[in-house]
C-alpha cells in the first residue's frame, strides 16, 4: 500500500512517499519499521499506543486502532502535529 509520510519523518524514508505491506495498521507499521528502522517508535510508544501527536487516516477516515484492517490497495496517510512556541 502507499503511505504518505509527514515531513518530520522524511529523515527515515528520504521522502514523502513509501510503500508498506500488512493487513492491519499494526502490521503496516511493523513493515515500515523493517524498511525504515526506527520509524515505528516515532509513532507508537513503549506501551504500543499511538503517540498523541500522530494521526493515521485510511480512506479519508481517522484510524485509532492498531488492529484496524487494511486492504493491499489502501492509502495510509500519517499526520504529525507540530507544536512550539
């Protein structure tokens, strides 16, 4: 599946687009981490929870469950909030 990567994570992927395999969001993130070591930890914490500043969208809808099923032709969009002052 196609994965759109937020700019804050381009240092892992080298760009805004990547490919991943997996039948769930968790599996797709594990595959992304296999291809781009360390990227999963920037999105998922030690307790296997989605980090507060990360959002996942599939088919235009937000996905909040790592067990959410994905189809091979889905497009996963990863959004990372920016903060600062």
